[in-house]
C-alpha cells in the first residue's frame, strides 16, 4: 500500500469510529463510557499504543505491514469513538447538571456574530477561561457585537425539547450547554474578539448594506441567503414555498456557490498578473476568509475544504479523486467537531448530496442520454436526481416531507444559480466603490432572480406537490445499505478510483 492509501484508510477508520459512537451509543458506551475517564486517561493509553505500533513499523517488519496498518486502523477507529464520547459526555457531566435552574452572574465573550430578529437578539456567550457556552436571548438595544465582553445575570436553563425536534441536540454541536432568556446584561469591554474574524464580520456587514441599497425586497433576501447564508430578509411565506418545492438550498451557501466564487477569485488574480502558484495560494486564503465571514456553515466548510484540497492538488500536479477529497474534508471537520455527524442535519445533507453527485451523476447522465443537453437540462436533471436519491431518506426521517415537483423545479432554476451568484457577488463589492456600475449590474441580476421566484411561486401553487411520509431510523439504515450495495456492484464492474491513482 502507498502512503496515500494508508492515510485514506486511517481517515475512513476514524470516520467509522465517530459514526459508531454517534449512532450506536449503547455499543460505544460499552467500549468507552464517561466513568472510564475518571479512572484512567484513555488518551494517554491510546497515544502509547499508537507510538508502540509506529516503532514496530519503523524497525522494518515489512512482511507484517498490512497487519500493522490494520492494527493502526483499529486504533483510529477507537480514537474516533473516544473523540466523540470525550465531547458528548461533557453534556452529562454532574458539574453542569448542578447549574440547571440556578440564578447566576457570569462573565463571557460573545463568540459569534449576534443574530438579530425583530426586537430581540440571540448571541453565544463563551465563558471566561472555558469553552462552555450559553445561548443568550436579549433585547436589541444596547447593540452588542462579536468580541464584546459581557456580564450576564440570569437563570440558566437547559434548551427545550419540541415535538419532532430536539433543540437541545441541535445546540450540542455548537457547544451550547444552557440558555438564558433576557438576563441583566452589562458590557464590560468592547472588541475583544479575534482580529481576523472581526474584520470578516465587518466586511460582511458592508457588503450586505451595499446589496440592500441596490436591490429591492424580497429579491435582496434571496441574494443575501445565496451569498452570505443569511435568511433574515426572506419573508416567511417564501421560506414555506421553498420547502414545498424542495428548493431550500437556494437560501444557503452551497458547494456550487463556493466553486463559482473560487473560480472568480482565481481568474481575477490570474488576470492581475499573479503567477498560477501564487494565485492558487491566495485564492485558498481568500476562500477561507470568505467562509469565516459567512459564519462557517457546514455546507460551506465542506465545499471550501474540498475546493482548497483541489487547488493544492492542482498546484502539486496530483490526480484529483473526488471521493478522496470528500473523505478528507469529512475527516477534517469531524476531527474538530465530531458531534456534527449526528446532530447537524445540514452537515449530513451536504455530504450526502456531494456523494450522490460523485457516485450517481455519471450513471444518470448515461441513462438520460436521449434527453438533449439544451441549457444543461440533462446535466441538471442527472445532478438533481443523484443528489435527491442520496438525501431523500434523511429528509423523510427528519422532516417527513417529499416534494413531487422538486426535480422539475430544480432543473428549471439550477442554470440560473451560477449567474445569480456571480452577479450578486459583484454587485455587493462594486456597490462599495462604484454605485453607478453596481446599479446597472443589479438590474441585470434581478431578471434571473425574478424568473426563479416565479418558477417557485407557480410550483408551490400546484395541489398535492408535497407528500407527508415519515420513516424510522431502521428504514433509513436499510435505504443506505441498499445504496451502498448498489454502488459497490456498479463500481465492481470498473476499476474503482478510490484506492488507486
């Protein structure tokens, strides 16, 4: 096995470990339970075992190389289980249980950009000398910004549970343990956050203001969602239309958006005269900054990680294999936050949609070869079907809805999304420096947006476009098992690229 193949196997083993811990908690607790941490430092034992196997490998036992790699993979699988449990177990820690319903005065720093909704604001407060966070709901005034140090006096409460939705689980992936509603707040210091993140949030605010000056409602809401991932200016009835037609991805920063923006940046830098190597490096830095600016949603981080790996691979002249990029991005994100795999539905859908494009798009393209490639109809239909087949079980399990009109609606709107992303991005930037030209571009940008909105409006008005179907976790597992078998059989007919250059 080559070094790259070994590294891929270790990544797969780690992801499998996180998956076992996430969705088979009983099994995981039999291996590693929270009480185990009180008796022994599992991390040290794991490190010692890992070093022992590495020394064994270095000293030349080459004929046992495959067995050693297998042994290290087992360690990485256990490491994945431990990584998940080490974070998840903190939510059941007795020291935090004692704080429930306690009225306290806490000092912390605003860890993310506050979210404003009507006359209130929600903010994540990271307590001093701790990664422990609370979600605070406060009045809109006085204005609170990212990086402000606050003193909050109020009652700590666990996040509530709703029918069909666990808000507590949703907040776990954010590291939020408690909520505090309308506490007494006192601003102790201003602007104590990370300088780069502060600049990113400031720039995002400038770009949004620029866009809002040039675009009318509700079009500006869709542009802000598409470019910045901010849905606040989309009216509620339009959000319901997006849900009914299976086009909610229009209100989020997706991999397509990141790809388009990456291409714009790279071509712009090359046009300025930068060498290709420098353009690739600078593009990767700017894409990272952009993802930080929009709040680092899971779909954008996944797309950004894959895009950056793709750029790096091109720079070093390596063959780009989509499956590997997806697995490396998945490993990278779960290493930093293993709770995403279980508690972030957007994260699940993002990776599943990408996997669908990788494994099924070409197959559908061949099956649909009789459909003309007019305005990308065949490609869009193949992409839509591939992504929706992979994401459908998760959508039915979590939301219990299936849109019959979704494939047709997506085929009609997908060709316009690159145009919207490009125009929206350029309008927001030009609006800061040259409003005259930005106004002209804004007029052109509104045409495809109005077209998309009309398609969604018509599609959502068709009777019975949405069917209520709720499935169990067992059926979800069975569906993905069938998909895995199907893909394995299809790939067995040709040499799979996942483990070979």
